[in-house]
C-alpha cells in the first residue's frame, strides 16, 4: 500500500512518514557520494550529488512508486569503479546502508532516553523503522541493490563479474522489480524480524 492512502485517512502520519523517508533516502545517497568523493572518484561531485539537498537525489519515477505502491527508490549515485578499485567500490556500496544503520541506532537511543511524548515517540519510531527497512533491504544480495555490489567487490572474478554484467542488461531493472514484487512477503518477514530484534536489544519492544 502506498503513501497516498494515508493522505486522506491520516494526514499527520503521511507528513511524518514522507519527511522521514525523504531525509533517510537523502542521507543514504549522500553517504554513497561522500565516500566515493573522499576516496578519489570525482564523478558524484561532477553530478552534483555530494549534497544533502533532497532534490539532488530525487528520482521522479521512484518517488511515484513510493506514493502508489509503497516501495520505490532514489536516484542512484553515479560512480566510476576505475577510480575506486575493488575495496573502494565495496566501501562506497556499504556507505548507504551503514548511514541508515547509524540513523536507526540514534533514533533508538533517543527513543529510549528522551522524555516520552506521543509526537516524539511517533517520529522516532517512524525514523527507526524506515532506516531499518532501508538498511536491510539495500543489503539484500539482489542485483542493483547495495548488497549485490558488495558481493561483486568481494568476489570480483566470479560472482561479481556475473552480477555486474547482469546490471548492464536493459531488462535488469524490470526483472529486479518483478523479483522484489513477488518476494515482498519474504523480504518483509526478514525486515520485520530484524526490526523486532533491534527494538528488543534497546529495550523498546
């Protein structure tokens, strides 16, 4: 179910989720761009992606999918692997999920130690949940996601080469969307299990 369904039924929840989602996706893509830039690849900076301006990272089609289907994506950060090398590419790929993990931990700590109120608890739980979803989802070993690119860096001569070649195919995006759609229940189960585990670790559940 997309975010549009909340717009009429619960506008406040729509605003909280939309803002948290936009900011979390922005930090995720900025982390990719920032690490690539620091490791010597000028490609993201030339594309104007080393910024926390959400408009630089917005993908219109990905945003539309979020609104109507409940899942979508931001604009991928362009990089040149030749400027990064094997391990540089790994760190760039991992930077996005790591940024979401750090935001989730911060939200959990604030939720545990700040005075409680309905608004602050709602916002922090939303931020925590969204960033756990982004981190775990992007770490899945599915082509076009960060997890696949991390594997490609770890196994550059075998699995890595096959994954990268698949991503270059014109049909890869459609096939991955189909895989995600039909595997959404299993993916959701993994994400919910991790989220429950995090809440239990921090004594929030």
